[in-house]
C-alpha cells in the first residue's frame, strides 16, 4: 500500500472538514454526517502509517577522491610545459620540472614566499583566505631581470585544505615584441624623416628663381637629393625584406641549395663591381661540400650583406676572406673575416638589433641602413642555423654562420647510427 505524505494528509483533512461544514449548513443529520467523516479519518490513519514519525534517512556522502594522491598526478604536472606548482597551506607541495628549473630543485616543501621571491606573489600566496575564483598577477624580474611572467593562482579541492594551483606563463617574448614594434616604428620614422627633410629643403631651394639659375649649385643639390632618395629606397627595400623574412620565420625552407656555387657567384659579383676593394675579396671553398636546405634568394642576401659589410668597414688594402668548409655535426660553415678597426665588446650584443650602429655618422655616409645584420640574423634563424660575431679592436671582425644539412640526410645518419653494422649482421 502506498503511504501518504504529510502534505497529502493535511489536504485530505481539510477537505473532510470543509465537506462536513457544508453538510451541516445544508441541514443534514449530524449522526449521518459523522459516520462518513469518522470512516475517512480511519482511512487516513491507515494509509499514513507512521509518516512524519519515522526519522529521515541519513544522506550518504561519498568521499571525494584526493586528486593529488592519484599516481598519475605527477605525470599530469609534467604534461604542462609552463612552471606549475601545488601550494598547500603556504608551502609548495608539488612542483614540475619547469618550475624547478626556474626557481630551483629544492623548492618542494619550501615556503612559497621564499621560493617565489616577489612582493605581489608573496602577499597572495601567504593569504589563508578562501579564493572564490582564480586571480592573475603580473610579475617582473622573476628568473632574470627582464623576464615578465603572469602568475595564475586557482583554488584546488576543499576550502579547509587551502590548496592553490600556481601556474606561471612567460610573457617576456610578447612584451619584447611589443617593445620592438614601438622602437621599430620610432626608428623607421626617424630614418625616413631625415633624408626626406633634406630632399624637401633642396627642392624648396631649387624652386627659388634666383638660386635655380646657378647650374653648379643645382647640380650639387640634385646629386645630394639623388643620394638621399636612393638611401630611402634602400631602407624601404630592407624593411620589406626583413618583414618578409620574419613572416616566414617558422616555415623551414624546402629547397636544396649548393652554397659553394652560390658563394662563388656572389664573390664574383663583388670582384667585378666594387673596384679595387672588390678585388681584395678572397675565397676558399672546401671541395664537395654537401648541399644545404634553404632559400637561395635569402642565402644570397646573407652573403651580400656579410661581404658588403666587410667591404665597407674593413681597412682598404687588406684582404676580405670568405671561407666555406665543413662544420660540426655535418653542418656547413661560412666565415667572412676582415681586417679593420674592429668592434668593442659593449657593442657586440646589440649588432643585430634593427637600426643599431656602432658609428652612426660613418654608417650613413657609406649608405648603410642599420638593418643588414638584423636581416642576416633572421635568415639564419629561419634556416635553423647558428650565427656568431667575434671582433677585436684594431684587428678586425669575423662572422661565422653554421647551416644544417637537409633534414632527410640528418635522419639518414641517425638511422645509420642505430642500424647494426654489416659485420655484426654477419656474425650474428
């Protein structure tokens, strides 16, 4: 038999009372009315049973599994490439390898404020107040002075456990790119504004009827204007070239290039088109060098920029040596060396920055745009190579570029190392 709930019993009693009152008002016999009412009450008592008297069954609460105790929790942390830490009651309970490389291998079990030595981070990690939602904090100087991190702190598990998952994301590259963009716009504007102002000034002068009659002055001004216009053209060409190389930075070239043939071709161009200084370019190429995987046009531009710098800044009457030989790990090594004034150690780290010049006046006088080595660096990066500049004041500068062989050849050598030798096959 189905049991009635408290609300059902209450509603039934109300209906009985209402029906009884209505019958009495209509003049019904009390005895004949009482008997059905009594029968209804008896039925309600039977059907209700012990409703309302039985204790409510206790709610069964299942124990929530502890995620940190799971055997795969450590693997889960290591699956994230960013620094990741689990902080429990202000101490670092777990840390993945990325976090240990950044903050030290000893940080597990350490106070989070000591491990992450940053005021903004310490304030949040030391707080025992419950977190309603994750919080974001910007950190500057964690790891190295210029690094910028975004720290995300999120609650984990029950409030009483006071666990926090701390995730560090490196935003240094994004910040550097933004700063580079701002600097680039400012420098490019300056580099274009200077020659443009000169050209406009000369045009205004030549427009004067009196001054325009002087043939000698007009020819001198026109020559300067031509030089400034060509300088602007070179700058725009370099900017477009640099932009194109950067847009293809993450796409590895797929063509095969004979660098020996290309180097000989570029050296031949300099010897025939740069007069006495061009004839001082010497070349030494190791025979039968392997081809490289690359973009022929960009590698040609790399050679022109490197040899061109040596032609401009090397001491007249001294040789410019272009060497091509085999480097380590099957790579091809290109060396361009000159004998000149050299470059101070303070300038070397910044030589590949856009528009950076050791001597601005001399560079502009020789037609330099300040983008040559920046273009070289980005070409080398796109080809997954290496780039090094060494210089000694008063002696000269040597630039070394290492370019890897085609990927399939590298894989072939790797497979060859893994494959048993013919002798071992015969013996076995």
